[in-house]
């Protein structure tokens, strides 16, 4: 049943403001009674979530509600793939119960409101003014005005007419060429996506950036970390507001919330942390996006496609004497993929040449570290697979 009950959302409209607009249209005192009324109108079973009720009212999926009406695409820009097929990341995000931010404050930009007024448009609460820790309008680069969440019941122009709101503090540098400008640019870009990126691709790109800045991504070591670079280069007054712990850490100390994305591709780090790391390591949003897209195309490719291309070349490099990390860097593949390929080849060789059961056939082997160099006897170059299987079986 389609519902004339609900107006169509505006472009980039924030769910909280949309609910406020719907409440005003139906004389509901709060969103809870609106959702209950919508559920009864559409004959939805039992108490249902806001997303489920709005989705049913707009005849879209709950996942589309999250991606079109909330800042979730920027907040959760990357997630690990399931079983390396890359496909279920976006679907899994909703099923995992990752939802919109709660108790979001109402923020708007005076210049955006002026433009709405000038063009005779209704003003509304926009997602782009609610990006995590972006205290300015990414379009006009003006400080945002913050209102109590109750303001969502009114149009932003009406809220502004009732009181000036709180003008958010601006950092010293947030133009397009600055780290914070790139940070906001990345989040604004991800906000428009209808998919979640691959954590493995993200980790790959960040490691490239760390390498070019001579940073480490391991927990221990002598080289500085990306968190050290961020603490040094991002405006202190902004860090004091949003990342105060970073200002008190000692140089070289591992800071998991920012150093983690370069190390652990199996964890979904907040989009804000990923954006800050990338914005610090690279010079432009377009460069970062190109790198991510290139890595994404490689990591989302089917294993067979990858196997035929760069991975095959990396494997041959390894057979011919290159270290794993050198082969990976040269052919632009992940250490995990190459290690898996080496193991697959070793197993294949073992199956083909050794019919006798092993003494400990199910013994788990610890994964090879990215920088490990597997022992290769000198016959490796001539016979290829044999020494590898021997080395891995030890
Ligand atoms: Zn604006």
C-alpha cells in the first residue's frame, strides 16, 4: 500500500528533519507517535522501527532509508568483506544493526538558507551539515549554526528566526588544500554513495601512504605512526575538540583508533577516522578516490580474475626470489592474497606428489607476516613449487 501519508524527502534531507516535517504535517507531537500512526495506517505487524516504517511508507527498503536519509554512508564508509566476495558489505550493514546516530543535533548553514530563500525553496535540514566533526558547511565554508534537536520540528529558517543558535568554532585551516578540507571533502563524497567500501582496499591504500611517508603500521617499531603525523599536522584546536586523546599521547605510541585502519582490514573503523588518516597521507580528494577505486576494483574482483593478473605476476616474482612484501608492492597485490596463493600452490603440489597421509594433517599454521621472507633453497628457481611446499610444511 503506498502512503500519501508521507511527503517525498528533499534531496540530501536528514531523517531527523524529515520526521519533524512529517510530524508537523500530521499534527503529531513526536516521531514515536508518527511511526505508530504510520504503522497502523499501513497495517504493519507489531511495533516497528523508524527505518522499517518510513521504508514501508516510501516503498523503499530500510537499507535505502539509511543510505538516502542518514549520514551512515559517511559514518560507515568501509566494512570487511564476507568470505572475500565483496558483495554483502552494504546489505550486511543494515542486518548487523548499524543504524543512524542517535540524538543528533540540528545544524544548518546561514549561507545555504540564504540561497534557499533567494530561489524560493523551502528550507530543510541537510545531511551534509551533519557530517561527523565537520563544523563548517563544506559548500560555503562557513561555520555551522547548532540548535537543540527540538528544532527538527521546525524549518531551519523558522528555527533561525526564533534564535541565532550556537555558531560552531572554525579551525585555522579548512580550505580545500588543507587536511581538514580534504577530510570534509571525503566524507561529503562518501555520503553520496549507496554502497560500503572494502576495508581491505582501504588498508592497502593507507599502507601505500604510510610507505611514502616512511611510517610504520605495526604496533611496535622505531618509525613514527600515522597518528604521529596527524597529531603534528592537523590544527590543534580541532584535535582538542574532537580527538583530545591524540594530543596527550607520546610520539611513537600506538593509537588504535587511527593507526588501526592501516593494520586491521577485518575491522570496520568509523568513516571519520578513515577520512582523517587518508586526508593526512595524500594531497587531494581526487587522488584518494582514484586510489580507493583502483584498489576496490582489484579486491572485489573474483579470486579467479585476480589470480590471472597481478597475483600471478606477484607469485612469479616470489618464485624468482623476490620477498613477499617486495612482490606485493611491485605488483600491487595484498600480502594476504599472495600468501594464500603460495599456500594453495603448496597444497596442490603436496596433493599431487605425496599420497601418504601426514602425521598432523590439520595442524594450523600461523599466517605469514607481511614482511616475512619464506626460506627458499637454491633449487627454488629451477623447480618452482617444490621448495615452497617444503618450506610451508615445516
Ligand atoms: Zn552552506
